C-alpha cells in the first residue's frame, strides 16, 4: 500500500477550478520534488492535503495509508502523521514556542490515544531535538515566529517536523526568502530527517534547493496538472530549458 | 465552512454548555419583601443589627436615589429594569450566628466545593505547573470570605490575620465591631450621591468584605472574596471597603459566579479602596457571572462602581480584571491619584461572547504632583457581542509632571461582533505627558490553520491565540489565579473543557 495517493484530484477555489485532475503516488522513504511556475497550483495541492478550509474538492480522492484523507479533520491528519511546512509560517504573539510545541504535541498524542507528555519530559525532549538540529535554546522561549528571521522561521518548521515525527512531510517553498547559507542549514535539517519510513514532498519553484535535498522523483506541474515526471535529472533539465516547454503540454 | 465562521458557530454554542457554575443550591432562604421602599432599607438594616448612623446613611442614599435617573451613556442596551420586581435581601436559613465553619449549611459548603473554593483552612492550589525553567512556588495560604446571596457565610484564617493586625471580615460585622474605621472611610471614595447604581447600593447593600491593614504591615496572605448569587429574582449589592494604612501592602482577589437563569439579575456593587502614605493595594477580579444563554436570554447585569483613592504620597493602587461573564458589564475601576508621587494601574481582559455587552474601562484622575498611571486593556469580542473600552485620563491644574501610558488592544473573532475604543483625555496643565496606543485586529484564519495543522483543535487554537493576546495582563495576576484565569479564558471561548 502506498503512503500517500492522490488520484485525479480536482479542486476549486471560489468557483474556479485550480487543480484539474492531479495524480501523485508517494511511498515510504521516497523524496518527491514538485516543481512548477508560480500559480501552477503547488500550494493549493499542499493545502488540500493538509485540509485547509476554503478549498472545494470536486473530483478524485486522496488516500493516506489506504484511508480517505479528505474525511479526516485537519488536526486528525496532523495526529496521523501529515505535516506541512508552510511557505510563510505565521507569528503567534504572546505564545512561547515551547508552550506551542508542547500543546501541539500533546494534542496529537491525545488524538492517537497516547498519554500526554509532562512539562519536564517535554522540555528534555525538545531541547535534545533542538540541539541535534543546531537550533539555539533561546528560540524556544520566544513567541512563535515573532521577530524570527526568514531562516529562523524555516528552522522552526524543521524543528517541529523533527519533534512530531510525521510519516509524510510536505515542504512548501522551503527555500523562499533564504540566502544560500540559511538554505544549506535548512536542507541539512531536512536531510537529517530522511528515513526509510518517512516520505517527503518538496515543493519548489527553483532547482537550487534540489542540489541540497536530492529527490528520488521529480514532477513538473503546470496549470493544475502534473505534466511530466522523472528522476532527479529532470530538475537539471528544467534548469536549462525552463518551464515554457511545458506550458503547451498543460 | 471557513475556519473563522466555524469558530464563531462553536463559540456561540458554548455559553450554555460550558458555563460550569450554572447549578442552583436548594436551600431555604430568608428574604426581604419584594421591592424597594424605606421599609426595605429599614428591614435590611435591622437584619444586620446596624447602629442608627448606618440606617440614617442608607436612608439618605435611598432618598437621593429617588431623585436620580439611570445613566444611558454606555454602549449597552437592555430592557427597562423594574426596581420593584427585585428582592433586595436574601439570606440562607437558618440564621443563628455561626461560630465555626462546621455550622455552615452543608449545601452551601457543597456549593463552594463545586466551585472549587476552599472554605476549610488548608493551603490550596497544589500542583501548579511551573513555567519552563521556573521555580515551583511554595503553596501559599489564601484567606477567603464567601458571600452567598446577601450575606457572608464564612471567612477563613481569621486567627492568623488577627495576629498580624489585619482586619478581614464581612462588612456587616465591621460596622458593628469597628464602627470608627467604617465611619471614617465608608463613602469617602464613592460618595452616596456618586451615580445611580452606587447610590442604590448605598441604600440596600447587604454584605461584602472589609479589610484594614495597619501601618507598616504587609498582609501575610492573599485575601479573597467569592461572591455567589443563588436566589431567584434577587439583586446582589455588595460593598467592599479596603484600607491600607501607611506603609502597608495587601493583595486582594474577588471571584464571582451565579446559576443559570432565564431572567436577568442585577448586581450593583461598590468597591472603595484607600491607600495612605507609601501603601499599596493590588486588587484582582476574576468575574464569571452567568452570561446568558446562546439566544441572549438571562444573565447578570453587572453594574459596578469601583474606585481607589491614592490618598497618601507614594501610594499605589493596581486593578487587574479578567471579565468573562455577565450579560452586561458596566464597570470602570478607577484611581484618584491624590497623593504626590502616587501611581495607579489598570490591567484588563474583557471577553465577550454570545450576546454579551461589555462597556468597561478606567478613569485615572491625576491630582497630585508627579503622579503616574498605566492602562493596559485587552478586549476580545466573539459571537454577536459588543465590547467597548471607555477610559478617561485627566490631569488637574496642579498635577504637574503627570504621566500616563495607555494601550488598548482589541481582538475580533468572527464578523458579527464589535469592538470600540472611547478614550477621553483632559490635561489641564502643560507638563502632563499622556501616551495612547490602540489596535484592533481579527483572529486570522492563517494563524488558526497553522495551529490546527500542528494537531490542535479549532477551540484549542483559538484559546491559545487568545491567551497569547492577553498575556501581558495575565502576568499581573497572582500566579495561582493566573492559571485559573487562563483556563477560564479558554473555556469561555472553546468548545471543550480542560
Ligand atoms: N484563496 C484563493 N482565492 C482565489 N484564488 C486562489 C486562491 N489560492 C490560490 N488561488 C489561485 O490558484 C492558482 C494556484 O495558486 P497556488 O496554488 O498558490 O500556486 P503556486 O503555489 O504554484 O504558486 C493561482 O492562479 C492562484 O491565483
Ligand atoms: Mg505557492
């Protein structure tokens, strides 16, 4: 059974169809890259998988471990192992990162029928994870993403990914707004989380990121469809010839 | 359904389901005849065995009240109150004098147990989770005065307080036992003629707390009063008077709940605080009167006059309030900064939901030299509620060097509620520096979705965001009550308990 199967997915936003029958199959351990120009529907796909309100699925289905993902509440999806690293992580003033992560982890554990984790045990765990990712402890005490640099926000996403240990991670434009050093640090974090059980879907506009997170498969999206799939060499090909060649195919 | 819409829907349903204090205690009670007249005032005074001066004081207030009209300037809307359709006095029976807690009606004890308020003298609030890296606070003792309908039913830790010289007792007892102190201060901060509701209170108040902290004494524990309205069709008119003599300090907290009822009930309290030279009073309120049901039926009309007089130099009065209950709140805890170098603070969280209407704020009246005040107000409106901050900062001609900082932030949940800010500023001398900041924001769908994607439920996400929004004010509450208040905030906005 595949981990995540998107089958002929059709999605509307405000009466306009954005995804016109998109399919994608992801197995444990695989890293998939989804590339495509702005407006091709990449974020829409990630939002629908995560369950963001405001999208209407008019056709197709999404299976997660063989179960209908679209039937699950968004927080249930999180508890079951679906993680979306946001392109623009939001700021939550007055809520410390530490508190937020503790509340979220306990909500997930509760949903899975596991015991809640106590404050001291959690503190120990989150400090270990932060350390393994070279994230300064200081970040945990600050308000969630408040006053964080672009690089810090992305690292905070990776910290959460490491903490929640999801089965499938969708990374939406992780490279946007990062300079090359910050990009490398973030990519190192993601690579450290690759494992035979975990799948990743790396969404990006640019090939650059894929030099650091080397995918097993590359899919090219255009105008709400996957127009070409291949191995990692497809990314390089795109780098040379651009997206224009696919516009017609779509 | 978009996230915010859904939140609004959920929040709307909660009032009825989530008001955990809405039970009624079945006990017999002793009531005054319905309605208000000189006889009612005499009845109450007689019930309390009051001295003649007190009765005179009440009657004067009553006659004054007859000449006054109900204020209409607040942004609140309610049907006309029939003052003859209210019981002005209700006391649990039997009425023999209680000499120990064991003599209290077990039904009442049970009520306070259900409310989580300890009437037995034990150190409470164990197991409060320390903040990360924070120290475990030692269990502190908290002395409690419990007021059930019109009378005080228990005051704890009397002996220890007495040893420190602190007087903490029902005001009805203080009138008999400490008439000099009461006569010297009662009505000197909120005069009997002050406003319609305060004047009514002066005529018919039945009980409340009295505190006197002698010179140089730091009160050895938190003092706390819990008010509970139980009877049907009764008004609650409590009166609190706190005096911090020279160089003393006291921290006082009040909490309030009432059963769920279809009719509106009137609560018109008066609180007077006096600080003499170098003294400080910290007054915190967690107000959770029944807010009415999801159709806006029932709930408490909370029309309250609270005022502190920084009478001495270098004295300080700090108000902190967490307001989550009541159908209508009309309340402006204020400070008169009379002593030179005195300071006043007002920290407020006002949450309105369903059909609640809140018109609350503060007045900082700068009279002395080099006085300072600080106002931090956080208003949260959800459902179809209306939430108004109304504030006045004024500096008298002689109040040179007066300083004020005001920050009013409003958070809207959904689009059927309203938040309003009405700040008045009057500076009668040019050396005053007044700063004012105000923001209004909506709880963002992106923020909610971010939290939900990390596993939190919609209600947990709202609770988290709101708690972050009010953090500056929560930090002003005594630690134990901050935890309580945080839970209360989540409950009043979430669909799930705990
Ligand atoms: N909330 C929305 N309302 C209206 N149109 C939207 C919304 N979200 C996305 N779209 C439209 O859907 C298309 C795909 O957008 P998006 O998924 O963000 O693409 P990408 O992430 O590939 O840049 C764009 O044309 C965009 O304008
Ligand atoms: Mg995008």
